[in-house]
C-alpha cells in the first residue's frame, strides 16, 4: 500500500540495491493472535473488509462457518474453524484467524521478479505494492503459508497489509481494533512475545501442557504470531504449517538462477525495444485476448485444486 | 424477568457487564454469550485471565462459548430445571451452602402454610378446567400481626429450606442424567465446581439469555438458577449475580417502560377488569411488610402510580377523579401477548395491527399461522427502518413465502422510520444503564422518527374525537401534551417527563423549599401520592435532573477498577450499579470478600464504590433484609404466589418432547400453560417427528436485521441446520448437502452442516438427536433467501410471560435433492 516515497524499506523485491532505510530505528512490530481467547466472531474479518473496502460476493453455505470459504483478492483475513476430537474423547473447536504471517524472511518477496512489488519495512511488515505487481504468481509459490491471491480482474496479487497505512500513522491494524475479546493484540514483537509467555503459563495451569507460541524459525520468525493450546501440532489449526520453510525452488531461484533470469528479462526487454524500433509496436488483437483468457482459465482450474486462485465471482 | 422479580424483587440483570471480571466461576447455561454477546464476553475472558476464573458451559451444542470454556457438558433442550434442581439437591446434601447468608438473607427459615403440598407433578390448588392454580396455599403461615412465622433453627418441617429439600430429593444424579442426557460424571464435576463458590469470599456469575426464557417453563428455568445462587450466597456480591443478557440494545428499556399489555411504566401493573375503582386497585398493591421493620419499598406504590397519572393527565388527574383511574384500560384476560394477538387475527377478532419495530412473520412461532393471521386483517401498519418480511407478507416469494396475493385483502401501510443512529435518545442496556446517544446522520429518503409518526397519529385521532365524540374520548382528549413542537416532541423533553417534576414547591420538614414548582426531581424519593409530583417512569427518576442529563455522562473512572464507574451514564434505580449490594456484606456490615468490597458499614453509614441498595444509614443491627423490594426483606427460595406454575420449580417436558415425563407421567408438560386448541392440534409427536430441534442466533447476524447489510451477508450467507455426525450418517446426509426439516407446522429446505459439535444424548435409556436451526434468513435483504426457522416452531408460550417455546420442539429431517422451485 505504501508509496515509493517510503524511506523505511529494509527489503525490496528484485532489487540488488540496498534500500535507503532512513527509518531503520523503528521497533519491530508483531500482531499476536491468541486463539485460546478467540470466539470466532469474525469482527476482524468485518473490520478488514470495512477498512480496506473489500467485498467478496455473497457465497453459499457448504458445511462450515468459514465464510467466504477461502482467502481471495477481497478476503485478506478469514476465520477457519476446525472441529477436533482429543484423545480422551473431548471436543475442541479450534478457531484460527488466517492471513499473511509477515515473515521475517518473506518467501514471497524472495520469489518476486518484479522490482519493488513486494517490500518489507523496518518494522517488519511485508507489503505488496500493487503498482509494481505483474501478477506472475511467483509470490504464491514462494509463500509457505498459501496466502497471496491473484485477482482475475486486475491481475495483481493481494494479501493482508497488516494495515501498514494505519500502523504508519500510529494506529493498530483494523482487526486488532475490532476484536472484542482482546484475542488479537498488536505491539512491539518483544512485548508481544513477553505477553504470550504469560498466556502460555496460564494455559499450562489449565492443563494445556503443550501450549506455546507459534513464531516459526523456518522463516526466521513472523510478525504475526499465534498463541496455541497445541503448539506441538500447529497443523491441527486448519493446516497451519508445522514447520514452514521457503520452497527450495525459491531459494534456488534467488541464489543462482535469478541473476541469470534477470539478465534474460533484460535481454528480452532490449529485444523488445529493438523490435519496436525496427517493426513498430505490437497491437493486442482480440484473438490474443481470447487465447490469454483461455490460458488463464486453464491455469485457474489447475490451481483450484489447492485453492491458490479464487475466482472473483460476479457479485 | 418474570422470575427474577419474584425471587429478588426486581426483574433485571443484577450486576454489570464489567463486574463479570470479578467472578471465580462463570457458568453459561441457557445462553451462548460468546455467540450472542461477543462484546460483553470480553469480561468473561478478563475473568479467566485476570481472576483465574473457570468457565463452565452447559448447552445442547458445543458452542462458540464452549470453544473457550474450561468445561463443557451437553444437555437435552428443555431439561434445565431437572439439571439445576439436581444441583440444589447436591448443595443441600453435601452442605455446600453459604449458611449465614441463606439464614439471614433468604426465606429459608420462614414457615409455609399447612395447606401447601406437591404430589404427582401438581402443587396444591390446581384446577383441571382452567389449567391454573388457586394459589392461596402458596404462602407463609402468618402470626397475629400479619408477619410470616419463622424458625431459624430449621427444625420446623414446613420451613422453606425443609420443603425445598423434600422437593428436590427426587433429582438424584441418576435421575438428572436420565432426563437431561448429561453424563453423570460431567454433571457431578459441574456440581462440584459450582459448590466451591459457597465459600463467602468466592463468587459465581450466571450468564443466560433466551436459551432459558424461550420455553414453556422459561421463567422457572431462570428461577432455579436464582435459587442456586441464593444458596451459594452469590447475589449482591461482586462477580456474582443472575445476569440476564438482553438480546436487543434496548429490550431492558422496553420492560422498564412497560411495553407489555399488562404493564405500565416502572413495573406498575395495569388494572384487571374486576378492579373497578382505584381503591380496589390499591387494595392488592399495599405491600405491607411480611417481617418486622422491613423496607418493602413497593409500599410507595401509590406515590409512583399517582405521579404517573399526573404525568399523563396533568391537571385533569385530580384527587376527586381518583387520579383519572377510570381512563386506564382494564384487562379482561391476563395478557394480550403476541400469541394471543395472532390467535385473535386468525379468528377474525383483531382486524387492524400497528407493527412498530417488529417483524412477527420472522420472529414469531408457526409462520404459517402468522401469515394467515396477517392475511385476514383489514389493515396492517408497519413502522421499521428496514424492508421487513412482515411488510411484504402478501407477496409471493416462492417456497420461502408462498403467498397468494390475489386472495389477500389486507391494506398495508409501510412507514419507513429512522434508526437509532439517526436520532437523539437513550437506550437502556442489559445492566440497566440509560445511555444517551446523539444523532449521527440524517434518516434516508422519507424516513421519519417513531416519535414524529406516533405524534401524527395521536393528533389526527384527537381531532376525530373532538369532532365526532366517540365511545370514550376522555383518555385521548385529556392527555397532557406540552411540548415545544407538538408534532415532534424532543427526546430530551420526553426524558424529562420520565424523570418527573415538582408540580408545586416541595418543602422539607422544616418548611424549607427543596424543589421549586416545575423543577426536575432529583430522584424517586421525592415522589408523593397527593398529586404534587409527576413522573412518567418512576424507576428512571434521577436520570435527568436540574444538574442536567445524567444519561449523557461519560466519565469512565472506576475507583477500585472493580467494574463500577458511577459517573458513566446513569443506572436505574438511583444510579445503583449492583442490585442488592447490601448482601455483599455480612450481618455486621463487613464485606464477605474483603478483596472485592462493594459497600460496608462505617459505623454511621454505608460507604463504598456503589450507591447502597439499602437505607443509607440503616444500622446492620436493625435486622432489615437486603432485598428491599420484597415484603419479607429476603430473597425467595419459595416464590409464594408469584409464579404461574408453582412456588418451587418443577421439571415439565416441552410441549413437543420425545419422552414421557419420568417424574410424573400424568403431568407431562407445564400444567399452567395456556394453549389454544388450534395450536394444540398443531403439536407433533415423536413417532412422526423423532428429533429434538432448537433455534438460535449466530454471531454474524443480528436477528433479521443484519441480513440487509452486505458484510454480514457475506460472513454468513445462507440458511442451514446443524446435524450431528451420527444422525447424518444414519440418514445419509452429506456435508453441505440439501435437507428438508419438517415439523407438524411446516418445513424448511436448506443446507446441512454435519458437525461433531452435536452428539446424541442418552435420554431415558434411548438415543436422542438434537438438530440446531439458526434463525436469520428470510426473503428480504442481501443474504440468500431462506424459509425462516419459525416456519417450524410451535405456538405455545411460558405460562407467566407467553414467551414462545422456540428452544425445544420436534422435527423430522431427510436428505433431499435440492430446493423446491
């Protein structure tokens, strides 16, 4: 959401230059989601829709309270409900607010080939800069949490911004503001970690021996953390990754292939320029559009299986 | 509220939302606070985190509240009295009661009349013909002075505590489990947790809502827990209480202002037709103390009543015309409730209906009957900010509203009103706070305030009465209507009316003027019965004084951080935040829990963080009880004649139930309930409709309103029912597939949510399945069209309030291909 004037980037996609980072003295922030005091009311979802002006279509009921059914370009956060039977036969209804985890080592940013389309601020927030996004979907592949969604309307990638626009002016994210039970908190990462410790002590005193903080080291920690009753089994919570890591393909791309690929991109640009000089501009013909749509549809149906793309259904 | 007043004296939530944080145990039963009151629920979370509280949830379904509970137990819908009577038995048997409290602050020691009895499901005095009781034996034995006899050694076989012990003896853990389907070990674990709060410095709060009220025995459900709380010494104390969580932002205000057919503002009651004179009327409203020295505050009834009549009729109400008593309507039946209203419409006995802020086609039971009733009207006026189903009842919306428009002659006037955010005014929240709010936007289009509309109707009616006379013009022609703009009284003017004024200079004993004529009263203590004061709603007196609008106060400071902010808005009565707070201190006036004191005796007066609910200088040694509204000064374990179906609660099955009443097969359901013959004929039986259904709300929606808002429609878009996995497997119902749920009265076709959160219960040895039916969808608004849960529900109400039995009835369910088109 932030613009190019921001002076507090610490990372910028597909850029080898070190960002100016004039405000790198900023505190690292974190959102702490205490699933053990969350009642699944969806106030956070409503607040996110209000603040960011997002409206998914009115959907259907398909057998759970998860509505909409998945993250999509209009749904940046989503309550996911899991009915879990414990070994002793008791039921737990595990409710997790899903959304971008704002990794300290963001796989999306590493994977992104578009310069400046994904940035990380000094406070740790990972943000998508739509103006630079080329809709290639590499961020989707790069994300270990299956978060970004590409819009079929404007072909840009979307996800939670951690309300970077609010945080920038000293406000908490909209979801935090709306949460009625204080299950979502926001502050410095140190304070949130500290508070989580108190919560975990309380949970242990209530018999949750495996209570703990989810701040996965595989992505060097996250700026969205969870307090879990079952920190030993994060995947119980609607498939929260037990040990998230950036895909080796992205690491490979980042480390070795990317410079070569970028050279390729540059070469293509030069060739394109020469083509334009020599042969004039390419005009997009209706049949090209149709072909592109066809390809996109095929791509969608392929990806629908793992829910990474969600259609912008007409309202 | 029809059970809290008979027990404690006032029909309202006893404590504050914020006070919930002081609890050691929070029990949510007969409600789903996290689901229905997510904002208030923060205080439950606060109690857990800051006070180490345990949260116990007892519910037919594993709810959103259960998802954060420390302990959950299932229960069959409609069996809460059996469960809680078992808890009372447990407390008495294990001697886990707060002895000093029970002895001094309840009627445990009072002796009941010899004629009182209970056998085979019926209390003494029952008449088969009228389905009602002669309650004369449901009272205390009185001495020569008219005081109740007492035995505080509890030796007398007919003292209340012994009668109670005898009454609950049948509710053994085996019996509770047999009726409720709750596994015995879970039930006993809960008994044990609750019992721990009998310690004087421990408190339990009971949070409940429609899960208790919406039964044919609703008021008694609440009363049973009220009795548990008295035995545990949990009323009047911080973190305790009976906390009725109100379902509308202003439903407490509705009750306070007396918007029921048998009520007037401030819990004054409308006369019955046999009370032909004011003298007759006052005869049964003396409230003479039943124990020596008791405050029995309702002794002031005449002051409230006369001041109300003066507020209504001004100079036209005089001592000579008995304060215009004859102009009051007189009831010929106990209650003109909504079930009766629709019965009358169906019988052609009610031809016109003004439906203000109400959507009965969605909200009331047996939707087919509601639609048939509306179809027989000559006219229907709806006043609502939204396009309600009721106002469109005549239109064919397909299977969700199959109306034959051509055959309906009802003329419908749809008057759009402003909503609360488009006008100034006050709302009374659950915890009795009158909070002023300010207009935030202009109403859209042609919408007008309810005040403007009602004023217009009034002026036109008055004009017609003036010109044409009519059968009885006096009440309309003499009405006092002294407003700056008579066509649109200002909400502040109405608020001042309710607070009340002096009509002459009021003087104290020395003759000094305390309040000049026309000045606003400081409180109801200034009301008089000689026509020199007026007040439109005595309990609100003090809310708008010469010092200004007290409801508009916004000082959140909370001296002890104990959840009492005395300068935030204004609470009735007299800005007291915790009712019966005298009971938070022991007999000497020292707090039972020194860590969380509310008031204490300083040696000369009561001091503390709340306004004493007691005489401010009444000495502890005067033996005046803490329940000052009750004539005996104490809380009632035995409710005397104040409940329709008995002074002690008894388990009666819902009118549609899968099992017999194992306690007394001949008296299966509430014997004092009123059931109209057509409604009786529309009850189903278990062979046809084998499953227990219960209806409820979801967090994503507010009743039938929020489906008009796009975000809420997105968050919960479509009608569904919740079915346990075991039943779904038996019936071949797949997750998310279409089902048809039917009762004797109609059917809905909607999606199935197959869930682990509803498990079959073993009731009387047989497996019993529960089906959950959320209520929110209809045929107007932005969400998908739905049939509405009340297509299924039975038209029978609680015997005291006629609140419909939405929470327990019978249905069948089957898998179907898809919606009928």
